[in-house]
């Protein structure tokens, strides 16, 4: 299995006015799920680094929950137990 990557990262809002952008988004290369975060509020005018950092943090969580072998094995075990005939 390939390691999923965050692709197509972009901002919602006018390209020339980053202050007007409200969300940052990207797509998982493995499952095509879109990951989106709201623009982070910071003490400075430049919110882009913190917002991008938050997007990648959320993406890493997505990969852990949806694409890790350990989580897939746990999910398979739960399904097996839930579908056992009693």
C-alpha cells in the first residue's frame, strides 16, 4: 500500500486577497476524500503558515484513522465480532 499524500492544496476565497480566504483544503491521494480546515486565528496578519500546519495535522490524523494497517486490522476484528452468529 502506498503512503497517502495530501494533494491539490488550495484556499477558498480570492487568490489575491489571502485575508479574505476562509478555509484551506486538500485531497487524500489514496481515497480522494477532501480534508478542509477553517483559517486559523493568529496574533499576526499572516495566517497561512498556521492554517497550513493545521491542515497537515488533520491529514495525518485522517491517514492514521483511515489508512493505517493497525486500524484496518482493528476494524476487521470489530466487524468479525459484530457479525458472529450467536
